[in-house]
């Protein structure tokens, strides 16, 4: 289970990094939920979305919900 959580966490960080890089080249975020969070700032909104995803991941890990990850 820890391996799945570690992979999930690394993928969240990778997604954050690649999304920021693409946005700096003029790209836009297509996820409507993340777009809503980006009203506080593009990078801040992404960080908030990834923090929420990681918090959910921690909850799944602590509750032993293997399939949710």
C-alpha cells in the first residue's frame, strides 16, 4: 500500500510541475475544478488542488482504501 501511495504522491508532484511549465508557455488548465481554485492565483490554485489531492490520498492510505489510490 505504501508503494501505491508513494507513486500517487510523486505523480501529483510531477503533474504540478508539468502544469506550471505548460502554463508558463501559454497553456491553460482544462480541469474546471482546478480552474475554479485558480482565482487566487494560477500557481497557488494548482498547489491548493494538489494539496487537496494529497490530503485525500493520505486519508485513503490511513483508511487502507487500496483501490482508491
